[in-house]
C-alpha cells in the first residue's frame, strides 16, 4: 500500500497548471533554513490531499533539496554518506556521463543551478497567470521574513497556446506515455506496459528486482522520497523549422520529417500506427495512442526510425529489463512561443523538466549515457537522439526507407542544456523531520 499521505503529490499526480515558477535557493545558516522550511510545510500537498482537492486548488507546491542542501539544513555527515554517489556528486560532476560537453557543458548554463551553493528548489505550479502572480508574491513575501534563505535564480513557466492540449515549442503533443505505478490507483492504458513496482520510483517499496535497495539513513528521511534530475533545455525553434523546410518540399513532407525525428506526428499519433499520414484523432485518444510495440510491428524502423526520440527513450518490447529503466516526467515549457512564420528572435525558450526515479544512475543517467548519446546505440554508428542528443553538427540521422534509406548528414542541435541539478524529493514526514532537526526531542 502506497503511503499517499506522505508522498509529495508531484510523484503521483500532475497538476493542471498553465503557469509556474521554479525558485532556486541557497541557505545561509541551518536554523534560518529550517525556520523557512517550517513555514513552507503546510503549503506542500501530499498525493492524497492533491487528489482530494485538485478541482478547487489553484496552486501546488513541491520542495526538494540538493545533497549540499541537506547538509545546509543540518543533516549529519554519517547520514549524508548513505546517499547514492551520483546524487552526492551532483549533476555538474556527472557532465561527461550525461553528455553535457561542448555547447551543453555546465560552463554554458545560464542560471545558478550549477553552483555548489544551490540548496533547494521550490516548484510553484499555478492553475493560471493570476494564481501564479499570487503564489509568487506569497513566496517572495515569505522570503523577506527569512533572510538566511536567498534566491539564486528563478524560472517562470507558461504553457504554449493553444491551451487545450500540452505541447512543447516545436509543436509536439506531450504527456502521452507515462509509467503507471502499482498501487497508485491509475490504470495502464493499452500498450503502456502494465504496472511497475513502486520501488522503481519511490524509496522504501519493492522494485522490479525484489525488495529494493537499502535506504539512505535515517529511514524517516528517505522513505517515500525520490530523486529528481532537473534539466533546463533550450529549444531552437527557428532552427528546427528551417531544418524542416530544408528537408521537406511541401508542408506534408515537413510534417513527416518532424514525425521521423520524434516517432510520433506532432499531433501525438504514433508512427507505428500511422506510418503514412497523420491521424490527429489517434494522437488524442489515450486508449489508442500508446497501443504499439516495435519488435513485431516495426523491427527495422521503416515506420519509426531506430534513432527517434521515443524509440530511444522507451524501446518498449525491443529492450531487456525495460521496467528497470522507466522514468516519471514532469515539468513545463518556458519562454514566449515563437509565432509560426516569424524569424528566430534570439529569445530563450524551451522545456524545464524533472525526471523522477528511485535510481538516478540506473534510470536517468543510463538513458542519457546510452539511449541519448551513445553514437552506436542500436548499431546506428554515428547518431545521437535527434531531439536531446549532444549534436555538434557532425552526426547523421538515418531514416530507413525502401529501396534507399534517407541519410541526413550534419544534423543541427535543436536543443541545448542551459541548467540542471540533482534533487532529493523527501516525503512529508521527512520534511517535518528536517524542519525539526536540531530541536531536542519532545
Ligand atoms: C526539449 C527536450 C524534450 C522534448 C522536446 C521532448 C519531447 C517528447 C515528446 C513530444 C514525447 C512524446 C510524448 C509522450 O510520449 O509523452 C516524448 C517522450 C518521452 N521523452 Fe522526451 N522530450 C524532451 C526531453 C526529454 C528528456 C530530457 C528525457 C529524459 C532523459 C525524455 C524522456 C522521454 C521519455 C521516457 C518519453 C516516453 C517515450 C515512450 O514511453 O514512448 N525526454 N518526449
């Protein structure tokens, strides 16, 4: 049985938010940091509270901490040492493994997430712009009363219009495929892979290989928690659209190229099920839009090239141990939309995402290292993920086709990493325990 009263809502639910802000914080002293945390506690929804009041609520708050942040709150060294090594090192130290080199190197990140002084993130999701303004003002006001907690940077999030379905700045429908946790109350839709043991995402539960690893200590701190990889990914929309125009003569051909990079049409329709032409009704239908595999339906990639983003990030029935590699995705778009037909304006826009999993190394880092950036994944030879791979303009992209495949040489980078960090997402009991650190037991 999942402890719905303890698990932070973001792990099990997605807030119906059109706006948001991420606030990156540093703590000057442990007492001051804990006083701020005490004041924040009542604003954080558990998974149960979220589900019960989602229709009425207008804002949703999540708190998470870096390893340095746990120390800055007063967690002792013996306990800090029990956290996994990759989390202790932090995302910047893992740059080589993650493929964050060249243009994606932390030296090029624009916010302060690479700073060792980054201690916490507050995720404020708001139903709309008005709720966003109120929520931001309330947190700013709280910070004025807690001088030892300082803002390093903030990032405002806003959905891209039209608002009736979630999509990114390139125009791809998003939030279609998500792992379903056993005991969460959610039902897997056809093709989405069945239930996954809770321990793959939440600490303290059995995972797909057995009872689950030893918890970081003390258990009150780690149980019902999870790890979050934060990625701020700039999307070069002008470059992306110019590429589609170069590669396709007609609007239909351009749409097909866009689909051949992602594995789904921009409408969300999967190429496996709609290989020749788009089918927006299929893309919008949750009973059908995940109901496919690759092994029998498209073994050679004639519909979905082996290198597409979704075939890499979830090879489905063509990978061993797939249930050990799933990830929960949350996040939102930031920056103004670039109107269709407009020249690139040089303004940064993109996706600021959280990848949530019980093991950063086995799930997120493996995906980045092998699926996204290994040039010979699927024996492709000279390719990386066309959407999020580290592209330096020298790599290929192959689109299988009969009788002759299409090979694009010199694929440009459509995205770049502009910030990132590893966070621990404690349960609510752990948040209270952290807030009370240093106090004599009652
Ligand atoms: C700018 C960056 C990104 C864009 C534009 C993007 C876009 C998309 C889109 C449109 C889908 C298909 C919709 C869906 O299945 O929900 C998708 C699926 C997915 N993406 Fe990304 N994504 C980005 C970054 C990432 C990152 C950083 C990760 C993890 C490291 C990731 C992991 C996944 C996974 C696991 C899926 C589901 C595949 C499936 O189950 O079939 N994506 N992405």
